């Protein structure tokens, strides 16, 4: 048998790793980090935000764009994005093709979900029971939006921190529901369908088994969920949050799985914040079965976290040069990133 253990010489020199979810490769250059880990925590002078900000349009009771107003909400609040990227009533469905110039109309809806009325909280600093309320709201939105006849895919995501383009620190996420299945989930659907055809099992459930046995890439787990830095991770501290029991969507999760998801999100984001003692920026989102009425037995619910930070609170990874022109590349291995995240406390640094 091939030596696939981490002691294999292969993993000590430049090598490529394959992402079976997308069919893409990543270049890993571990020899570039032979130098000892710097690990310094830079003081970024971050001030703790106030619990209520009179200038924040997501805080309860404050005015928003146009004549809109955010009501005095007490837990989760969902509204139509005042500047939506998608609209439900575009021109009649149309398709244009002129040689190499191809376009089609796209209908959809864009929602904003405030996780908490408290301006100063984040998933890491919220109570687990309040994150559970967010999980229930995500499930409800998936079902409601997905049942609209022109909605075939519901993308739930969060951009956290100015570095990821979040326009407001108030804890909130977004939901874009649209007619087509976007590129990333579309690639992953195809790969998971092919895998099931060839193996008769779900790709991501087999991956959970493999990671539970190997253990080197595990960051945190509970009875229902497993978080790893995937073998094929691109971003330095990228993680994959996987449901252990079969489930295609958040709406399908039972109470124990939903509690488990709230727990794992809090513990993971706390570890992220503790890494550089900063409110850790990231883009995260769930991949769920499409809502086009087809059957997706191969699809397993999961979430991706893509944080940009590399070495400190201010040093980020850039996707430039070879990565734009060739393919993604990383220096620290997935295993060493997982080890660092695993070793961190689950007590948030601001609460110590
Ligand atoms: Zn606010
Ligand atoms: Zn995915």
C-alpha cells in the first residue's frame, strides 16, 4: 500500500493535493515554512464596539436606506436587502447568445439576517442558545425561499470583518436565493453525484470517517458535527464543517443536530478569535441541496469557512500571481493549521 501518512516524504516537499469536491488541485510548499512559527500577536488597537450604535442601520429602532426602519427586534431579524444583488421581477425570462457573447436573465431575492440586536456581539461571543435561534431562522428561510417556484438554490453566508468586505460590524449574514445553482455548489454537486455513482456512499460522509480515523486535521467536534482543516484547504486556516449523520439541508436537521451546529459554530469561531486575539475575519457559508425539486441523495450538508489571515491580525494571504494565473498555493500545511487551531482555548480572549 502507498504510504499516505504524514511522515511520507511526499508531504515534506512541494506537492499537489486534490480537492475531490471541486476537482481542482492546490500546490503545497511546506519547505517554505521550515523557519519557526512567528506567532506574534499584534495589538491592533481594536476597540470594543458598544452594545448599541445610534449610527448603525442594523441596530434596533434605527433608520435604514430610503424610508425603511429597523424595528425594535429582540432576537433574530430578517429583511429584504435594501441594495439587493438580485431582484424577483426582472424582465421576462430571456437568453441571449451572439457567438461568444452569452447572457441570460436571473431572478432572485437577497435577504439580510441580523443574528442579534446587540451591536457588539459575534457568533463567537453570542450564547449558544441564541445561535440556535439563528440556526432555526436559517432553516426556515431555506424552506420558505426554496418553496418559491423560481428559486432553485438558497445560499446562506456571512462576511465577517472589514477585511472580507463586511460593511457593518453588527452581527449579520446574508441569504441569496436564485434561479440557477451557482458555480461552486454546482461543481460540488457534480463531484458528489459521481462519487455516489462509483462508491454507493456519500463523499462527505466517507470523508468524515477518514478524518475521524486520521485525527491530524481535526479542529473541533461534538457528537453531531466535525470540523477539519480539509486536506485540500487553500486558505491558511480554512475549515470544513461537516454533519456526521446524513442530512442534505439545515431544514432537515433534528433538534440535536441543530443544537450541535450552534455549539460547533461558537466553539470554532471562538478558536478563530483566540488565534491572533482579534475578531477573526472570514467568509462562511452553507452548501445545501438545491431547491429545484430534484432528488439529491448524494449531497451532504456542510459549511465552509474561508478566513484570509495568515500570520497575524494584520498579515493576510493574498491570492495573486501564480494563484490567479495557475492555481491556489499554500505554505503551511493543513495539518499544522489544524494543530494550531486545535491547541487554542475555547474561552474567548475578551472574556478571560
Ligand atoms: Zn448595530
Ligand atoms: Zn461545499
